[in-house]
C-alpha cells in the first residue's frame, strides 16, 4: 500500500515536470518564432518529449496556449482560482478605494512582468489564427468579468462617483489593466514599477472616484 502511494506521487511529480517543460518551451517558442509558426514537433523537441505526450497533457497546440496563459497569469500551476488568490482576499478586506487600487496595481505589475511577451504574441497571432483569436476573446471576457467583480468591490466602499455606471466603471478598469499600457510605459519608456503603479492608481482614481472638496467632473 505504501509503495503504491509512493508510486502515485512519483507519477504525479513526473507529470508536473513534463507539463512544466512543455509550458516553458511554449513560452519561448510562441513568442519567437510565434504561435502560428510553431509546430507541435518543434515544441516537442524543445521540451524533450514526444508529440503524443503533448496531446495527452493539453489536447492540442491551442490547449497548450490556453494553459500557458492561465499559468502565467497565476504565477504557478496550482488549481486555485484568481478570485481565491491572496491579492483578491486582500482587496476584499479593504474599504478604501485607493487602497484597493494600489493593491491591485501591485498584483498587476507581477502579472505583466510574467505575461507581457506572451500576451503580445497572442495578440499578434490572433490577427491571423482562429484558435489564437478564440483564446484572446475568451481571456478578454474572463478579464472583463474579473473587472466586474472589482468594480462591485470599489462601488461597495462608497468612493465611486454616483454618475459612473457599472459598465463605465468596468470599462475604465479593463482599459487601465491592459498590457499595452505596461508595455509602453515600463518596457519601452523605461518607467519603474513604482511609477507604473502610481500611474494606474491615479488614472483610475481620477476617472471614477469622488473628488473631495471639488465639483464632480462631467460624466464620461
């Protein structure tokens, strides 16, 4: 009995190592030469596995890409939804909108540091590849849903301007978290992570939060 349990644990560890090797190789190849140009045999060779092994773990190249995005966003391969991650719990415990925005900005920098190259490669691939376009659309829908939950948390604190609708608030949050802003400000213009976090907080706060001792700006 002990031996069977040990063998099972060994197989699970080996499977995770194999899965990790495939995803690590995909993270490189999907950026250069690109998702469309990467064939499964190329990926298998880079990962040191057979093509059927990739099929067994992910089903297809599209499945590899979807898993790669999920793992890179989360920062690990643990089956814990983003809504149950530490940053989400921290935000849920806060009542001040600026504190919430600052905590999310901290999380966002970590995500963009890991994901920017892959996300931008996905966007390029989505212009010509139907699978990549479908995954991008799915990810955008999931991110918007996440920003919907964030918007509700911000609204509950009472700091959001009353003239801002829920959809408008979600739109602002969705735009502000987009990787294009991080890519331009941090990777191209050389902003520090601290400066980016400050930009995020001030941009969102200026657009949607109440302004003490000042007339409310016109509705966006």
